[in-house]
């Protein structure tokens, strides 16, 4: 069967990677665009919100975090099962156009950062929120640290939403847009690395901001404007995408 050949297995891993990624990013958008605003609209209905956190959010978070991990693992497997994928990667001798290598590298950086956020920030803090909801529903005292934990998880989730526009663009773009033509021809490895480094630095600054490293995580911190609602996150995601695209026009065209 053709699916069990080298090319078939490579395609199968890519398909599974996309399937897991659709699940992950779909739930990311659900949390940011639907669930968080809806839970905020509960107002004083604390019991209803806690029931929803326990019964709805818990289930969604299970699929969310495991879809993120599956997407990451399958993405790394693509590198392993694709013949000569890393041969002369990001060099003038690359088997792919150098623009392809540079842009998918940026997609990888954002994707790996997002997966780390899921497990190391979002899930870590959401466990506190989930435990608090169960405790309160059982008649116990509310955990005073739960609101702060929920906010830290929200900030990281919004940062993932901001990264997601560029991550998706630079996962799809290398095969369908940056694969020849004006991009990649006669572009130096130095220019390609400059593009990647600038994009990575921009991502690092945003990530540190979402973690509260520039003034804390309180709502009074004006630097957290991109995360305060999903509309701000969409605007910020679009701005980041435009900035990085302009950088690709500057550095990845001959």
C-alpha cells in the first residue's frame, strides 16, 4: 500500500499534524473568543460559573493540552521522517529555498513557544482554578490565589492567540508562498538568519510581557493592553503578522 512507503508515511504524519493542530488552535480560539467572555458575563452567578468551569472547561482543557502536545510531537516527527529535511538547513546550499527554511523556522519557534505556554503556564494555573471550583461547589472556602492563577492563564492564552496568526501563516506559507519566485532566489543565509532572529526577538519580548516580566500581571499594567480582551488580541495578532511579513519582504527577496 502506497501509504506505507516513505512518501506515504511522511504525508500521513503531516496530515495527523494538521488534524491535531486544528483541534488545538480551534480550542484556543474557543477559549479566547467564546468561553472567557461568556464566563465573564455570568456576573454574580458564581455557582453557575463554577459548574461550567468544572464540567465544561475541564473537558475542553483536556483536549486542548493533549492536542497541543500531539501537534508538537508530530511536527518534530515530520523532521525525522522527511528525507534530507535538515540537510544544509538555513544555508546557501539548502535543498529547499532558503526563504522556505527561514519562514518555517519562524513558524516552528512560535509553535513550540505556544505549546510550552499550554503546559507550563496555562495548564499549571488552570489546575488551581479547576480545584477551586470543585472546592467551592463542595462547600469549601474559595482559594484566594485562584483569580490570580486564572489571570496568568488568560494572559498566556491571549499571547498564544497573538502568536497563532503568524504561526499559521509561517507554517502554511513556506510550501505555498515562500517556495520560489520572488522569495528565496539569490537571498543570502545572513539575510535569512537576520529575519529569523528579529522575529524571534519580537516573539520573546511579547512572551515576557505576557508573563508579567515588564510590570507585573495586574490589570493596571498598561503594557498588558493586548491581552485585556479578545478584540485587542486580534488587533495585536494582526499587527505582529504584518510586521513579520514586512520583514520577510525586506530580508527574503533578492
